[in-house]
């Protein structure tokens, strides 16, 4: 009878010390960035850590008071307005608790992100806030099963379970599309960038639900791959027999690209075509006409995610995992066809 294979034993600090030919104290000092470890020794220790897949035991560090009082935050793009607001809220919340935030941008590249996570866990930080570039990347399974607390922001991991904080993506899309339908628009096209992301898939699903509920034909959504592809795509769309009378743009990038391209094509937003975007940006009030958009609570996302991570780090939260979903709101301006003062749909901000 075949013997059952025993589970793989987790590498210990002593295992790393033996593999590197040093004492356990030297391994500990290397992990914690102690200045008096020779660089060659530190390189040998780090190589042994990678080879053995060693992860510092978070619970043990907490009991012995060895927490670094720092957390990691990895976002796709620091320059993106949404993520910059989230990052600011994380930093403020962490600072109030005496924690430092190590901020990194993955540039929507899972390979870069995995390397950043590796560096942060070996630094080590006490926990990581993550906006995954690819929620189905295989490395996330290993990350989720490790000892470093993880909280995802905006985009939950699809192949593993961790704490997460997000928003009502599907409902937000329905709010946007139903507002356009109330105006009497019938040819409403959904335009999206990064359509592989779960959040965008949810918004596309909400768009389709609203169109079906109104018994309107649902044209295939326009999925943008880059800024350079927008002009040709919109030229073809508005030159077709099924020219839309309204657009729902499913994320920040697609909204901004579409607005710029409509101007280049001399298509007047709010007059020739209505538009409602998902995610509100401060400068939308400066555009003519001002942009109607679904507003995400970016500040609350960042602060709530940081508070949840700090609770995990301090051992104050015992539930296996928590998924928090925050509400979104429709901010009505004029790109959807509403007019100030004389339109019943218009709401003051």
C-alpha cells in the first residue's frame, strides 16, 4: 500500500542559518536590515532564504516585539488620481498608528509586482496592502498562504482568499446606465480599458443587466488596449450605422482617452453623444461640459484597508478573512445631457 506523502515542512530560521553557514542571529539581523552584517554574508543569507522559501513567522515576531512598524503598499500606478488618493489615505492612517508605509508601483506588471512583494516580505514589513495587477497570477496563492498579513484594495484576488476592501462595481455601472436610459438614450455603448480585471468585468456585467432590463439591444462593448488605439476605434464606431447616442466608460483610463478623442473628432460631448464614466476625478469639473461620473470612496478605501491590515498585524482581528464592499454614488453634471437649473435630473454637488 502506498504511503501518504507528508506535508512539506516549512523552513525555519535555523534551517537558513545552516544553509548559509552562519548563526541564527546573523540571519535575523540580515532580515531586519541590521547595518553590521557584511554584504557578502548578507548575500549568502538572502540566497539561502530564496532557496528554502523561508518566510519570517509573523506571530513569533509579534510576541517577541520584533515588528518593524512598517507596511507595504503596492499600486499599479502612483500617477493615477484614484490610486494617489488611496495611497495618501493609507499613509495618513498608518502614520496615526505610528507606522511607516513603503510605497511601490507595479506598472500593471505581475512580474514587477511579485519582485516587489518578495523584497517587502524579506525586508520585512509587517503586512502588505496590494492592488493586484493580475488577480489570477499563480504567485498570489503562495503569498496568500504565507505568514505576512495581506489586504487587497479595489481588486480582490480570484484564486485565493485574503482580506479585501472594494466597491459596488456592478451596482455603480447600473446607476450610470440607468441614468442614461432615463434621458431616453437607447444606443448606449460600453467602453473599457483593462477589461481583463475582475472589477471591470463586474462593471460590464452591470451595464448589460441594465440594458437587458430596459429591453434595449446590447452592442458588444468596446475594449481598449492602449491610448493609441482609441482614435481608430471611435472613428469606426461613430462612422457606423449603429452610431451610439450615449457612452458608458467603465474606468478612469477609458473615460480620459474617450474625452480627448471626442475632441479630436469634433464630436461634442453632452450634445452629439452623452457620457457617464465610472470613477470621478477632481478635474472633471473643469472640462466643458463637466463630466457625470460614478464616484468611488477612494479615501475610505485606503483608510479602511489600512485599519484592517493594522488590526491583523496587532492580532486584534481573528476572523479567517473579511471582504468589505463600500457604496458608490452617481455625481451628475452635464456630459450626460443634464443642464444646470432647468433639468430635473441635475443634482447639486
